């Protein structure tokens, strides 16, 4: 176990520097410098608010016509104060909006509403990681969403805010239980290994590990271990950029193979000190329940199954033999999952500063309950600090950001979703007459007994970054980025003896607890030097930098049993048996040198060169270093006056293309080495060690070669803006475990497989300004992605253990299944194609039909409508895809578990043309075997395409004169509201059977700024 040390790894120096920084600036910097710019002898002070018609606009420049050095900048709430004369005219300008002239005319309050200028949106700078670039001069593929998109969604995970809004980015929620995670793929799956496709996350310049924390031994209520991205508060985010092609990602080298997600948090802004408070309250519930059998239908199914099998009811067939009430009915979906989850969010921030020093302090609290019966909750609190400062001459700048998040999650030890279909509708009541758990004379397992087990987590997460820069010369700037992260995660899962039927008389000596303690720390130092110079029509930029990073982690998983009392179950020292399931420590070291050269000629021709040399401790001697690079180019053909004259419809046009290589070392630590583990047995009271991995000196990097070509077109002053991109990525030198013969004593050896995977596709985006008037504005954003994944090559695939998992020429997301041909009208049993014509249906010989689960296309349609003080935003998310039908998790029709009403269309008599085979209790081996093959056939696969109202946000801003000095906004937000789909299960997007699907959420909110 690693204990935090103030002096270890320079933490003391870092903390002392941070404290000095907070107190080193004199208080005079907190004043608004616009007051010192007044030079008029006859002053006339004005104030006002700058908005886009609905929301305030910070950072707007308010100047005075024909007067120099008289200007102000709107603050975080869009407000400004300026001293001028009563007859002057204001010039109000802001990137992305039309410059507006406003005569003062003696007024003391001058509010200004700016109108979007879609053409100037090309001048907005986009974060590309180590540098920023104007949107018009971008040569790479970068997709962005901003805080305006994020703050309208009632979500707790940053990935949820991105769903449906970015072309080429496919995100799926893994569970509706609080604290769960998401799966993300950027332009498909590059690696044969399912755990080798995660993108790189950069938060304010600091790499953040997205590897799950916790252990599968203790995380049973969730499909996978806890997601560390839950530590990031979406309300703190200013923008999210996703880097996709080689031009954008190659500067990150080996870490950019699967794309890069850049998260930039909010910063302090110049202006008067402003306070913002945001309070939201909401509810959540399951979006949809399956149409399951009622009691009479269920009993009909069961009785028919016994009749088909030719057997009588057994003594344990309580549902049909009269032991249980034959007229009782319980909708177990509503009983166990029909609760109402509550959501509470409280956020506050304080910001302001002068032109030289700006600050932001924010805090937030989130509480979320669950739909399960009982008192379960997920709490999250965070505080964040940002300080920006520059010297009087503007040459030295420092930007410091630090955020701390504490999470506590208290959930049942197991997800009750799996029981709603296992229970008969006439199963006994949950409680007896005394209010105790009802065991009905030991005839069933009461599902609420599982709630006696608890899943608890406590997570503390710190992310800190400091960026220093100094302009050595007007064209030469030295920078240094310093980052530190620290994550501590503790989780427990208990299985007390009170979970079991009291008739078994099991005491606390049978109680079990599984405890996991995970710690992760990292630091990074990135010195950089940047040079930029113009030579006539040629603008040049150069960047040279290096990276030094260290990530250390440890995990201890323990299991304890045998307690004198259940009250001591969390005290491991009270257990009679304590076992260490896993006790691991790892260190990952990474070094790199990177460079960028950028040339822009005549504002039309752009060339961007990036390169990186990476070194990773995850590879053996001779293979630790590798080179990656890319070239990107663009031609802005609309900048010629002749083009505008010949075709005045086109306001912007650009062709761009890129090619390059990135890599991946996502294989885990020490995979190339000889490793040993503690033996599970001992000899003579001595515990030994056993070899677990073979040394492989040739273990090397995965390589991903990326190519892209795109066109960007703006029409009618960019009121219509279209982007079309084609890409092709080829990943080779796959890092996998190559199987070995059993005689070697090892199941596999980690090595590079000469297999190649290709991802190709087309991404289309369209932005339209449908209406733009002073009081009414309507903007639409549309994106759609057509992605194809293919295994190009795999030497000796048919002779490997992967032969039943992959097919050359097919995607990695396939399954190999039996081909279902229908029901034998005479016997009423499922039939399948005999591929090899040997008269038998066997695996793998006849299990050769390929079914692909990757979507044919996916995307989103977003609309933003502003009318006076009202704003309405809604997002439609869609996907053309396949999924397992709802019957996949229900088992054999006729057995002792419920089914959907669809199974009533079953075979009963010779000649019947039915959808489902005849019922059986499982006593008929032929029916049971056919059912098993059906669940492994293409017959169980169905169309799960959908169009979903993913998000809606309605807000109203009260007039400023209603509450003087306070800006008040009321809001209503919803998530996962409506789904249009032919799919009959809980959720067509959800792919995890037996787990709670994503919830439908409604929230109302109040935002105050003063």
C-alpha cells in the first residue's frame, strides 16, 4: 500500500509553489482596470450587459469610436463598466458575432444584443493540444463541443455529454446504476484486444488515465470496474475537442492511435467579481419495461410445457403445483426497478479579475439515488481553482488550475435487473405480515435478500496543472507544462449471512467481504519552445518540446470470511480467514520529443508537419523507442476574389488531406518480461512462486497508419456550412497474446501478431442558420457517420485459437453463429443449416454465419431555437444497428422463469407456422438442445435501430429589472426522453443483459448570477 508523502516525488515543492502563487499577487490586481483607462475631464459612467439575446457573453470588447485606449471587456456574466462621454458611440465586437455600433445618447445603462456572424466563426481558434489553430486554417480532423452544449444536459459523466454530437465518435452507456461508465470508440476499433481501443484523455494539458479502478471481484453491481472519468464535473468544462486523424493525433505519438479527447476547463475572466449559483433538482426512472406474461399466461405456458414433456408437476414446481397462489400477480419489473431516482445538483462559482490577473473558484455537489428499493445513493463533491496572471509587459504568463473531487457510492451488492425475468409472476410477496422478508417456507429466494449485501466505494481524485510561458523575443516563447494527478479508490462488496434463508441457520461465520484498494499517481513535465514569424505572405510557426511522464499504481484485493458478528464485517482483522486475491504494483515511464512546423501562404495554402519520437517502459531493450509523424495540407480556394465573383454563393471553401502514423502501447506493464506470481498452495508451510509469463525481447509497438481527405464548404456567408470527410486507418503489428501448446506450461506469450485491421468511413456534418432575426434565431447541427471495420489479414487464422472469433474480411465486432432456418412444422423444434452436410448441427463446423453488431451508420440532429428570452435545445440521436432480441436474457420458454408475450406465438400442433418452438420444462433434451443453439444463432439477432430524443433543454431568462443586479434563468432539462424503435427490449442501444439500462431523467433548475 502506498502512503501519500508530502516530500515524495517533489510533492512538497509543488504544493509550496502553489501556495506561494496563491498569495503572491497584490490585491490591486483584483480591480477592474477599465476604471484606470478613463482620460476624460467630464466623465459619464455607463454600464450594461452584453448578450446573444439569451445568454450573457463574456470577453466582449466594448470600445469608444474615434478614441484610443478607452475600452472595457465584459465579465463572466456579460456585464461591463466604462467611463466615457454622453455623446460617444460604442463599438462592440466579439469573434463569431457582427460588430455593432451603439450610440450612448446620454444613457447610463446600455445593454447590447449581438447577432451571430457565421462567416467569422472561421476565425475561432480550436484547441489542438500543444497548440491552437484558427478553424479556417485547420488541416486536421477536430470535432468540438462547448460549455453551451454541455450545461444543458443533466449528466454526471463527461462522455454522456458527447453522445450524438460528434461525427465519428460512438459512445454507449454501460449501465443506469450511478457511478457506472461508458464505452467510447473514435473511428472504430483498431486493436484485436478489446481493452486496447481507449482514446487518450488530456485534461488541461495533463494526461488522465481512463483505465478502470477497482476489481471485478468487488464490482458486481456494475458491468465493469468503476470509471475514473466520473471524477470530472461536466459543469467545469469549457470545451471538449476530439482529435481523430493523423494530422491532429500524430503529435501525441503512441498515445494517439485511438484518438485524443482534449478537455479544457473553465478559466477566470477579466471583469468585476461575479458570483454564480446553479441549483437543479430532478427525477429519473427506467425508460421502458418489457411486455412480460401475466399470471394466467405464464401458468398456461408452464402447464403446456409439462404436457409437452409428458411429465407431472414435481414437488419443487411451486408456481404450478398449488404451493403458490395461482391467482396472485406481481409485475416484478415495476416492483424491483419501478422506483424513482432523485437528482440534486448545487454549484457555485466566484470569478473576476483585472486585465493582468484573473481567477475562478468553483465548487459543486451532486447527489443521486437509485430506482432500486432501499436507501442507496451516489454523492460527488468537487472544488476547483484557476488563476491566470501575466506581467505588466505581457511577456511572462502563468496559468494554474487545480481540482479535487470526492465521491462516495453506496449501491446494492448486485443489480436486481436480472431477477425481474427470473421470477414467476405469481411468486410470493416480498414481505410477510410482520414486515419481515418473506421466505414462503423456503420455497423461493426473496430477491430483496440480495439487498443485504452492499457495494460501497470512496474515491478521491486530484488533478493539478501549471503552464508557464515567457516571451524571450516577440517571435520566440518558452513554455513549460507541469501536471500531477492522484487517485485513491477504495471499494467493498459484502455478502453477510443475513442474505440467506434463516431456515439454513447460517451465522456470521459465513459472511464474506471483498475489499479493493487502488492507488494511482502520475506526474508530467513538458518543456516547449515556440517560434512564429511572418515573411510577407508567408506565416510560419514552429514548436519543439519534450515529455517526461511517470505513472505508478498499486492495487490490493482481499477477501475475508468468518466473522464473530456481522457488525464487524468491515473490520478485516476480525475475520478468521483473510486472503490476498491480488497485490500488485506497477510503474510506467514515458519519454518523448515532439515537433511541429506550420506554413500558411497567402492565407490560402497551408502545410502542417508533426513528428514525435516516443519511448515507453512497456517494451524490452531495443524496442522501447519508435518514431511517429504526419503531414497535413489544406487549400482554401474561396479566398480568391475571382472565386467569389464567379460563384458568390460560396462564402468559404477548403480542401484538406492528411497522412501519418501513430502508435499504441496499451498492453499493460511488464508484458515483455519473465514474471512470477505467488503460488496458490504451499509446501511445508512455505508459500512458493510460480512463473506466469515468458520473456519476449521482440515485443514492440502497434502501428496505426491514418489517411484522410475532406472538403469544407460554406454557403451564403456560411449560413449553410458542410463538411465531408473520408478516412482510412490501418492498424498493424497487433499486440496480442499468441496461444502456446499446453506442453509449454503457459497458455500464451505476449507478442506482435502480423495481423492488420482497417477502419474506413465517411463523416458528414451540416450546420445551418435557418433564421436569424433580432428576436428569433434557429440553428441546426447535423452529423452522420458511416463506418466500416475489417480484418484485412491474420496469418494462420484457421489454425489459431481466434478461428472461431474472427473472419478475414469481416469486422472485429462480429459473432459466428448458427444459421436459423425456421421451425419444423411437424416436430415444432428449431432448425438450423447444416453447413458441412454431415447430418448433424455441431460447433464450430456449422457455426459459421457472420453477424456484425457494429452500426451501419449513426449520428445526431441538434436544434437550437432562441425567441426573445426563451431558448429551446433538443438533440435527436439515431443509429442503424442490430442487437440481441429481448428473449436473449429470458431462458427456455416453458421453464420456471417469465417470458415476453411474443412467445405465445409458439408451435402447438403439427402444421403450425409459429415464431417460437414448442414449450418445454427442460426435460425434453431435443428441445433444450435446439433452444441452446437458437440462442447462439442469427435467429436471436434483431433490428435494434432507433431514433431517440436524447436531450431537451428549455430555459427562460427573467428581465434584468425584475431582480436588480441579479441575472436569473429558469430551466427544464430532460435526457433519454423518447425512443422510436422496432426493438421490443428495454433499450435498443444497451448491450449488457442483466444490468439496469440508462434512465430517463428530468430536471428543473435555477441559475443566479450577481
